[in-house]
């Protein structure tokens, strides 16, 4: 079965860790959650970052300012990602991805 690949950059790696934090918006309009997945690739690691809104995303649950649930990828899971080239940036020696989707 040959599936047609969509344009983008494909990354294949193993999840090393997954962390999440809750932040208050500066304008006082609520909170958002930043989820970071550290993924091991050759020759180094990549940080896949998601910014989620608890009011819109059903997988995110914040109760009383405390993060109760968030979408995470289990450690040691091999994940293939399709990344938009414009979402890749380097910051303080680390490669960070802000937009990606998991492919089967």
C-alpha cells in the first residue's frame, strides 16, 4: 500500500520525555498550556512544542490553576512527524518545532 506523501519535512525519532506547564495570558483572557516533547533523532534531539487552549482542546484539563491532564506521547515511543518547514527554528543550540502532525 503506497500512500502519497504530503509536502513537508519528515522526522522519525524516539520520545525521550514529555512535560507540560500552565501559563496565564498577559491580557487576562485565560490560560494556555505548553506541552514539550523531547524527541531523539540522529544526530541529536528535537523539541516538539504544542501550545494548547484548555477552553478549546478537550485533551487538556486545568482545575484551579493546576494542570490535571494533557496529551502526551509515552516515552520510548517511536514517532514519525510531518513538519512544516517554516515551523522549525533553532534557539540556544536546540532545534524546536512548533507545528507538526503525527503520520501513521
